[in-house]
């Protein structure tokens, strides 16, 4: 079930946590603060929306204007940073 409300809530949470403007995080900037916020957004979506609520990589990426490979790469980066699966 790909529910855009899940993405909106998670994205708001990440932007508020990092004290960043949503448009800047969704933008094309590769500045570390925006990139890391996006990566944590990807990680949260892939880690906590499972089972019936699982979100596809493409669906997550489309929300921030990225492709599925970027989502997967960002998720893997956060897993590496955290030292977890």
C-alpha cells in the first residue's frame, strides 16, 4: 500500500529534526545537510513501513524527485553509518 500520507508525515519529521526547509531537501542540492536528511528519510521509509504498509523504492524516490537507485543507495549509506541492518 503506497500511501502518500506516510511519506508526508515522515518527510515533515525529518525536515523538522534537521531544521531544514522542505523545498531545499527536495531540491537538487548535494550539500551534505540536505543529502543526509534525504538519506535518513529513505532509511525511515524503508525500515519502518513494512508488511502491508511497505513503500516501493520508486514511490519513495518520486516524493523527493529521485529514482529508485538513489533511494537504495541512501538507505544503504544510513545502514552503514548506523552499523545496523
